[in-house]
C-alpha cells in the first residue's frame, strides 16, 4: 500500500495529536497539506540522527512533506500514521554506499519493534555506533534507518544469526 496522491496536490487527512509509539491514537486532528515531497524510506533512508533526536515517533515507510495550510509551516507526516492507513512499522539499520544512496543497503541488521523499549534501545545502539566509528577512517559505508517491509523480513533479520535456524519459531528456540 502506498500514498495515492502526488506533489502539488492539496490533501486533507486526520493525524494523531500524539504520534508516538506508546501513545493511544484516540485524539485526531484534521490537517490540510500542500504536498511538496513523498519519500519512500525503503529507498532513501532516515538519517540515524533523526532517531537519536526523536526515538519515540511512530514512523512508517512513506514520509509526506509539504506546507501545512492550517499553520502555514513546512511539516512532515508519516502516511502510515494517518487515520485509515495505520500500520505499526518496525525499523532496521542498513549500511549503504554513500555515493549510491538510492541503492538497497548492502547489509541490514537489528530489528526494532514499534514500542518504547525497542526505540530507546535503538537510540542507545546508535550512540555506541557513532562513538566506535567516530575516529575511524576505514568505514566506507553510511548507516541508515529503514522500515522493515514485511513479516518475513522481520523473521529473516531476527533469525539469520541463530545457528541451525530456518525461521520456524519452535526449531529456532530449541537450537539456542
């Protein structure tokens, strides 16, 4: 599923008053947006600093930007958080070549659920990553944050490092 509108279009939608992973989505605000960008985060990742600054934001695959006509400010909204499109999005880290940012990551690791514990852990992992790589000049890749696109991607990322695991839950747990 993806947004069915285009750049230059004016859209009206309901968005949660509090768009965090641990908030109830029971208070909605109607927004009107002049769309200036539609970003597929599976192709152009979020910068990890975004996660460090606001780890609790409920994110999605599609980031819609534009001028919010209600407040006349540039704003961004996650399509998956709009009423009627809700999807709880898991996130993963990916390493990619900085010159080829539109390419798929060369390696993905870590799976982080849309909950407070995982998002705070994700922020802490990023802090350690940057501390470890800050002075290294031999790191040829850039770290990005990508949405996990399917349940099979989650199991592939979770179970890929478990010895003798084919992804069947019972088999994996008896081998660990």
